[in-house]
């Protein structure tokens, strides 16, 4: 069974204080690993797709990296508007369709 | 705005009742997915439809059913409701798989919040 574990569950940062969010996964053949952002009362919003170990993707203050067992979402000099829940999900090669298995998320709070 | 429309946004009902949640995917998207999000379970995949046919099934209860219509909108039917069914129900859509490697890029609606009393 595919499993995704995210840590920490919650993270408080001061504006400008860089940090990383962790996503550990077990999957029977990885088709892709995905990062989403979810604001309160909204649906998740797609951020990145990573397909193979060593791959990196960047968007503004966010950078996602992938190894064979985990992914990191690095947040450089965060701003209050980066406050949200960040979700990691995996898609297995064996999946029929395109279903994603999500982790529990990391709730990020950035204080000014 | 993701382009995915869900109705109703909020729904309060009693145990034992039946409700229908509706989803209109982004224009041109053939796949529709239903997810349930609760505080203790996180986002759980329920079911996927592709161009009217069931494509994949997750942890969907037998009391729940879904379908996708010829105009590609989808409905999720929840019956014999229990307190534990209270959750946010999200619909998502995606482009045709196979031509775009980003098969995991889903576009989510804003959800339907179901409260069962």
C-alpha cells in the first residue's frame, strides 16, 4: 500500500527565516511526486511535479527536491503570504487512472 | 479560480439522509476525481471517472456512488449518512492522460462542506 508521511505537522517561521518541509513516501514504483498548496477553505493548488531522484523544481521562494525515499520543499526567506498547508502526494506506476495518495500536510505559518 | 465548480458549498443534513454533490470540471477536461478531506484522515481518494466511465476506485463506501454524465459534469451521491461522513468533499479535474506527463496535476474545486447532525 502506498504511504506518504509529512513532517512536521505544523511549522511556525518568522518572515525571512528559511526552512524545509519533509515528505517521506513508500510506493510500488513511483510515477510522480507532487506538491500542492492549500489555503483555508480552498481546494489544493498544484505547485510541482517531480519524476525521478535528483530532480529539482523551483518557483519563486519554493524549491522541491526528490530522492528515492523522500522529497523536500525548501522555503527561502518566506513571507506571510506563504502561510498555507503544503500537501505532498504520490502517484504509483501500478495505479489505474491517475489517483494520488496524499500525505497529511504541513501547516506553515509565517509571522511578519 | 481553478475552473472547477462545485455545488453546494455548504450542506447540513441529518443522519440517515441522502445528498447529492455536483461538480463541473474545467472546460475540456475529461477526467473527474472525488476526494474526501476530514481532520483525522486527510485527503482520501474516492473515485475517478474518465469520459463517462469509471477509471479508478479508492476507499469509497458502498453507501456512496458517483457518475459522470455525457456533458462531463459529475455527481457524488451519499446515502444513509452517518456523523462520520461529515467532511469536505472535493472534486478535481485533469487533462487527458498520456499526452502530458503531468498526469498528477489536478485542478480542484473549492469543495462542498457536508455536516451531518
